[in-house]
């Protein structure tokens, strides 16, 4: 008697992950169905009850996150939120939810944390004795313009503080919601204090809906690039992540679309699958692309030394092998064809003014 194939959970409408298994890296209790009718509905009807986004208010003591990673171009960042409603199945930040005893799968997309005191905390930290100004990064972990920003406006509050004190800022996002803050970013960019990188993984709305279910549709992201450029904000396009046999055929088209919208430069990385992201991604492939799931994972492993992921500094951004080399060559050629990356843009740090108002003294 042969082993039967594993039973896959049904896809969850409007979400990237299909399951909510807790991390096995910590002493978390496994989550089990209790047998009620809501659990049974997925098996009977093929779709479980709708998942609603829950937001917990978080009150940290500091807001600037420091890093010493030698392969990252920034040493500080601000994350206005934990978790991300965009639900990108490939998101390398998913494992961070395990620290909250929550699932890197569906919990990461539906159980979010917001930091409404971020702007006040930032003002206080900028006023600390000895603070040295270098560009602040936003969007390095979870997207600062995910849907709940419309309600909480924490990202906007942070930008207002940075703009007030002429502090440079780099934002990475895949949301057209950023255009709502052009009134702040435009004047900052005029002083060389702001730059944006828009992530465009695919131009195919159907693929985007499966892979990044609650992010802005591709045409809106391209339109956002054009709007930012018209406002004088230097904007790059990130063709990331490249997933073998899923979106790799779109490299040239995405670069061309970004260039037509006015992007000055382009960036690209191959998909990374750290910790719990790998099994979630495998499950997603089996649900949406069973015909090529094994091929995709084999191609990823061929670029990562036979593993799902390469965790070492520098090597994690430098996939190996003939296929990886071909991807790099195609991307560089596309950039050259459209005049991308021809000049280096640097933000100013010499304009920074230390907060001196009374609020900053508390």
C-alpha cells in the first residue's frame, strides 16, 4: 500500500498563506482544531470562515531599530507595524511573528500590531545627545503602507517628524497608498532627503492576487512610480523577488514598465525562504502550481547550495549557479537598455536639525 499524498488546506480567499501552524523553533503549543462547525466548514464547503484583520496596539519604549548586518545598505529603520496584511507568501519577515507565539502563516497577515506612539518616540530619540544622522529606512521588514495605514496613519506621522527636522528617509513599499504622502515626500526630495523604492514582482494581476493578495495591483504601483517621479521624488523599481518558473519571464517587462514610468534605477533579488517561509511557500506552490512545484523548489535549491535558503551574510543575496548567472545577465541587460542605474543618488545628512522643542525633552 503506497503512502497517500498529504492533504492540503484550501486556499484562503484574500490571504497569501493557507495555514496557521505555529513555529517549531520555539516552545510553542501546536494549534489544533477543536472540531466545531467552523473548523469542519473548510472540509465540507471548501472554504473556511472569513478571516478578519485584528490589530493590537503596541507601546514600545523605542522606535528606531538598529542593525549591524554587513550586507545591508542601512543601519537603522523604523517599523510602524508588526505583521503585514499584504500577505505576500514569500515575505522573509514572516518568521518574526513566531516571537509573539503566533503563526508566521495566517497570523502574520491577520493578527497585526500597530505602534501609534512612533512619531513621539522618534522625536525623542532624534533629540538624544550624540545622535548621528544617517538615512532612516522604512519598509525593510513589513510594509509601512499596508492597508491599516489608512486608519492609523503612523507612517505619515513618522515622515512628518523626519521632514520637520530635515532627516533623510528611504521607503520601500509595494503600495500605491504612498502617493497620499507626496505632499511631504516631494518637498523632502527637493532637499535630497527622500527616495522611494517600489516593489513590482509581476505585471500579471492574477499572479499578483495569488502571490501578494492585499498589495496594490501592479498597474497601481507603476502609476505610483509615475506620480512620485512627477513630484520630484527619486524612485527606483525593485524587481523582487524573482521566483523560478513563476515570474522570472517578466524581468525585462517589469524593468521596461518602471523605466517608462520614470524610475531612475532598478534592483532585483532572488526569492529567499528563511525558517518557516520555506514550508509555507512549498504549501502555496502545491495549492496554486502543483504542476511545477517540485521544479520551482529544485531550481531554488540549485541556487542555494542544495538548500531552500542560504542564511550567510552576502551569500544570501548572491545565488549561485548557471541559472542565477543568467538571471543577473538578463536583469543587467534590461537595465542598460533603459538607462537604469546610470548615476548614483545619495541623500543629504548635513541638513539635520536636532529637535529642541519641549516635548522632545521628556
